[in-house]
C-alpha cells in the first residue's frame, strides 16, 4: 500500500478532510481540456470528440470552454489538438487567467510563460486583441512555448527572455501573471508505491526568489492594474508568506476572486507566523475538492 510522503503530513492541520486528500493523491491526474474559441466553438469540439468515444463534462458551471475528458487515451494525438481546437491543461491552471480576466485591447505580461497554456488562455479571453508579453528566461523552453502559441493561432503575443525578478521597468502593464517557479507539491501523485516526493536543497531557496519576482511584478503594474500570483504547491512559505511580504513592502491590495469551484481561503497564520487576516482573500485548491492539481491563487491590485 502506498504511503503518503512525510512532506505532506505537516499540512494535515490546514488541509480539510485530510484522509480524502491522502486518497486523492494516490490516483492519476485527471485529464482536462480547454476549447480554443479562437479556432472552434465548444459545440463543434464536444461533438467531434464525442464521436471519437470521449466522455466530456463541463468543469465549471458558467464556462463553456473547460471540460474533463475520459475514454480518450491521448487528446494530444487527436486532429482537434493538431488543428488548435483544444489544449490539454490542468483545470486549476486555467483558473489563473479566469481570475485575472484581462480586458480586450489590454497590455498584459506573463512573467513565467512556458509552455504557454496560460498565455494562450489570456489571448483567448482577450480575443487576440491588445498585446501580451510572454516572458520565459530559458530559451530552450521558447520552442514549446512558440509551438503552443502557433498551434492555437495566437497573434497578439511577443516572447522575451528576461529573469522575471529583473524584468525591465521600461513599461507598465494593465495585467500581470506571476505563475512562479515553485516546489510543485500540487502536481505530485503517488500512482505507484515506490513514487515519493523528493525534497531538494534548491527548494529551500524558492521563497526568496518568489518574493523578488512578486515585488517586480507589482512594480510592473499600472496604477489600478491587477495581477495574479500563483503556485502549484501547498507550502505556506511559498504562498501566503510571499504575498504577505509584498503587502508589507508595498501598498498592494488583495481583490476577491469569484471562481465557481470548491476552494478554501488562504491562511492568516501558520506555525507561529502571522500573515494577516487579509490573506484569507487568497484561494487554495486541493485535489480531493477539485480533482486537479493543487493550486494557490492571490489576486493583487495596485492602487497607486
């Protein structure tokens, strides 16, 4: 029988229904797809995939583009994928763009853009208008990023290669996404007994990098602009503590995110460290609640 990695036991005091959480991470990640409305309608895609034997179910009540999909071995090997009609993407990953909800004709920055799922979703929500700067430090990741943008017909995006925490301050943006490098705990699934979550020395350095990236992201916002900070991890040191650091250093404000999906409020404190009552405006998504990757979201606005 698979044993839960020790790293997750420390979170049992704030993850609700921890027994169900334990069971959920012993199951494979479910498959979700996003319909790319720049190239196809949801009705067309649902009809064509259903004819292939796939079972699709809407993931969000008020969104016609996000679906869970079963009985289709690999959506990435379908004609619909190669034509750019669909994009396989974790449901919780899609929530980043929905929470930010960029307006058409806006100037948008995605600070850590590869492999392009969120960037292309932003472009879709904007109707291919405005301008998105998709920043990705590692140039070897520009190939899959470019392939994603090309396949999905994205035409309002340029790609840059700066360190996120040192992105040039020559231009401020209406909207910013900071989906930062993280320990990735939310992606772990123990589908075999010998699978285990590995801790590394580098992961201990992540919170300081995340704080630097978030500070720079905030400085890149126009007055009145909005940004979303996101990780796919459970660790409060990478989540609430990072956002609390920004709130202490800058005149930032957390805005409420109206997402029709089971979520828990962020933590106001943990293990003797106080983050502040306002951190309860952030959102935590757990795999046993949403059947997707574990995720953390914070909506941040710049008042001046």
